[in-house]
């Protein structure tokens, strides 16, 4: 049997330090060290994130290699997240990857984090028997981005629409903060919403085409809470689950409606979700329902490949290896790496 291509991948764009080993499209190890230090600050503190990455990177890579039962000299290439993300965080992963590539004399592959979220669908360990065919329309929703992307190939992607202000995950996190929930607020709202009723109405973005805007929703929730808390200072506590369900319905309705209109306009019958917010239970349900109603194929990555992880960096590494898309040691990370 032909020897597989072995990629070691490193992801450090935000507050998770992750390493993965892939044999071709199959993930053999994918480890993540989460950083709990940020919980007390209501958001990621860049300086702390970078320091935590420095502490975590060697133990995480080491544990990952052991789990994969793989030796460093057996790796074919080292892939890392070049951006977008927090510069101090990116630098830790990039410098570590460069050092390894130099020491092992193996090619270096620089990966765009947002494209990696999308290519996570092509990891073999996902539930679907065969990966999605092209073209594919992907809704990428994370803490920093909200994009509808037309995917024609691993390295042929075009943004059709995107947020003009807050990202969907950012809206979740900021509204969660207004509700007094800890960071990251997305998963908290998701959990609480499951016990509530969407009985409160908040402003919906009325932007045309396939772009998004979530800052109006955030302000609408803030004013509503201020008004209600003046009348009853227990309002949030007494209505928490219903508030979460209402916010969740608003965000997910907007996301699904835009994705559906884009699919109709572009005549694409394969729809996918990517990014941290695609871990959201209601968004996953609504996409599945849309597919069933409209006869469209839908693809949602396994939960562990939705939020930030190195396996998705590794799958891009695999495709880049096939096309020999290697970088020199001079390559630098970029906080605002273009798509
Ligand atoms: O992709 P990701 O892990 O990191 C970035 O690249 O930004 O996304 C993180 C975002 C956060 O805003 C987090 O609140 C959100 O994903 N998130 C969720 C859920 N799980 C993570 N939002 C809603 N529901 C969830 N279950
Ligand atoms: Zn991400």
C-alpha cells in the first residue's frame, strides 16, 4: 500500500493551542489546549493568549505526536495558521512551525484560518461517506467572521457576502455579556435557549444582497434590557432562557435566510456550515431542515472540527502538499490575512 502523506498541523490564531497529525485526509490525532484564563475578563486578552500559547505549544505538540504514534522525522510537512487572528498568538504557532520545518528539513505550509474552517468538511473522519462535491456554498460563522463563500475547489473560493460590522459569534458573545453570561457566550446562549421560548422580538437587519449586519441586534437587545431592568431589576434572571431563545432565533433566522437566498440565486444545491458558530444546535437543525424541505444536500462538520482546531489546518496542509504550495522560512503571520 502507498505510504500516506503525513502532515503535522498547528493552530494558534486565537485562544486555543492545537496540534494535529493527519495521514492523507484522515485525522490520527487532534489535541486542543483551551485557555481558561480569559473567562474572568469577558473576552480574549491578546497578551495573555500569546503567553498561554508559549506555555502550551510544546506539551500539546508532544502529546499529539505520542497520540498519533508518529515520530517527528516521519512527518512530510509542517502546516500552521498564518492568519487571520491575533498577531501575538499567530506568532507563537508560526515561529514554532518554522523552527520545526528548519530542524526537520521538511516543507512549510502557511494556511488561511477561514479557508481551513471550510475545508474541515473534507476531513475523512466526518460523518459523510464521501466529502462534498464542488461547487458548494458555505456559511462560515465564527467569532471574527461571517461569510457566505462559493467554494469551487480547495484553493478556489469566492466570498459572496459577509458581515459589515459584528460577526455572528461576536453578536452571540456580546449579547451574552449583556445578559451577564461568561465568555464565550455563544455556547451558553445555545444551551439556555433550548429551555426557553422566543417570545421577545428584536430588530432584524434589513441589508440587501448577501451581506449581514449584527450590530443593530446588539443595540436593540441592550436598550430593551435597560428599559425592562428599570421596571424590574430581576428581569434578566427571570427571563434568561426566553431571552436566549429570542436572540438565537433572530440570529439563526438571518443566517439561514441569507444562505437560502444565495443558494437560489446562484443555483447551488450543496450547502455547508463552518466556523465556531456552526457548533450551534439550532443552526445545525435549521440547516438540516432547509435541506430536507428544499431537496438540497447539507454538510455540517463533526462538532470538534467546527470550533478552532488544528485538524482543519492539517487538511489544507494535505491539499497544499499535493500541489506543492510551500512557503519559505521568510513567511510571516498576518492578523488581517486577506481571504
Ligand atoms: O471559529 P471559532 O472557534 O474561533 C474563531 O475563529 O473566531 O469561533 C468562536 C465563536 C465564539 O464567538 C463562540 O461564542 C462561538 O464561536 N460558538 C458558538 C457556539 N459554540 C461556539 N456560538 C453559538 N452557539 C454555539 N454552540
Ligand atoms: Zn476559527
